[in-house]
C-alpha cells in the first residue's frame, strides 16, 4: 500500500472543504512537489517517516506500483 502524508500544510491548503481556484492550484503545486520528494516509509517501531535507502522518488514508486497493478489485472483477466 502506498500513502503519502503532508503534515506541514497550513492555511487554506490544510482545509479539505475550500475548493477555490487559488487553493486548488496551491494543492496541485504541493502534490507535484511531493511527487519529486524521496520516497519514505513508516518505521513501525518509532512511528516516524524515514526516507528509504534507495534513491527513489514518490513519483517513481507510484509508477512502479501502477505497473504492478496493471500487470496483475492483465494476468487475472487472461485466466
């Protein structure tokens, strides 16, 4: 499972019910920046996010995950 949390959101960006054009553009910008960040995982002992040792961005991790899902779906449909 892949999930990404951003705990540094402030102002309108932190609110889930503000759908102004300005806020939506700001959220898109935040999302694009998150995709470029290095992938991290939760350390189950400490409960904190830690960057993975491999040099993988969130964008690359999502692309790999999407490919796996697509391949799995193709296998299921073929059988």
